[in-house]
C-alpha cells in the first residue's frame, strides 16, 4: 500500500482547519477535489477517518491515530529532504520563479515558506512576467520554474497543474441588480457589455479559450484596455468595469477587495475556469525545485 505525502498533508489540513472549505483554501484546491482525495484515502485504508456534522469535521478514533502518524511522517519526510537535499545545494544558485498577474495572494508565500523551511539558505527570486515572456525565459535558462496560464506542449518542459479558479464577473452594482439572480449571473446576460480583458500576447491559448466561450454566449465586445500590448493591471480592470460599459473576469478572492459601486458575482455553471500551470525544464536536477513543484502541484 502506497500513500503520498501530499495526501497526508491534505488530511492534516482538513483536521486542523475543521472543514473542507477552509482546508481547500489553505491547499489552493477545489473543495470537490479535496473531498475526493479524502474519500480515496478512506477507501484505501478501509476505515472512516472523519466525522461530519453541521459544525464541520473532526477525526474519528482511527482518524486521530492517522493524524498523529501523518504529522510524524510529514516531519520525517521534511527532515530527510533537508538532510539529503541541502548539503549539495545550499549557498549556490538562487531559485528563480516566474510569476503572472493575479495569483491568489497566499498561494506562493505559503508554498515558498514550506520549501525554505527545508532549504533555509535558499534564495528565492521572483520575476513578474506574462506567460509568453516566462516561456522564453524558461527555455533560455532565465528562470527555473514558471507559473503559466497556458500549458506547454514541449518535450523539454514538464508541467503540473497548480491552481484552478472558476471566474466570476466584476460589474457595477446597478448592472448586478439588473442582471443577477440568486445563483449569480448567466454569461449570456453580459452580452450588452464589453469584456475588459487582457492582450492576447499575454497568454494566447488562454485568451483564445476565454474569447471563444464569451462569443458562444453572445459576448462579442472587448474593451479597449486590452487592445494595447501591455499588462492589464487590477486598477485598469476595475476602472473599465466602473464605467458601466464593461465587465471584468476575476476569481472569488476579488469579492472582498472591490471599491464601492462594484460587485463580484459568480458565473452560473462555472463556464470559465482559469488554470495556472507550474512548468520547469525536464533536465533540471535541483532538489529544491522538485520540492517546490510538489508543494505547488494541485492534488486531484
């Protein structure tokens, strides 16, 4: 019987957070995926690990036993990585990470913190860039790992899915009152507004995917903010939405950050899901990079 460390980390997170929703946010994975992970673990072990009620979850007797053992195994695993991995890599090359716009705010810091706990001398450097520029840097050795919105089909590059974010719509409160229903807003009801998007050169495949989905729901217009070949920042997106002529796509994390007059609504049916992929060169032999990949990879 084999059991992955990431699965044990997921179980520990559920118990420590007292529920699947909070644990899913901590692990940056969807709640259904986390639930499937726990169910698969229970099936593998043949026991019930969690008791669920209206207050959340708590470990069963067997679950409490696994919790103690899992924490010990995770600590042991991390010590092994530290002992074996740091000696030949400490105080050498920095780990250069490509970062796109609009990552969940605690996604990278949490992963980096866990990696630097194992590699305390590691120098992590961030390079903020669009997907296309990160790909160039990755191929030429300018960065060690990239976080991309397009998955590469390149035999020299490995990829792992890191984040899945269902997109919602930011619009004026007046439009929300007119268009929304209890479950959110239907994409076709946004046909009278323009999309405050991003330049296609940022991430061509992701741009084409979003554009095709919008067109299939009758949304044809693209706001002028995306017409220029430069990054569309949060401030620019919000300003476009505030005109009442456009809407912006964003994850649920934006809901608590909006200025007065703007609201975030989920898109019913989750027709647009943004994926972020970790990508690195297949010929890399860096242990710190491998550990970071394991921290970033979405458990499904």
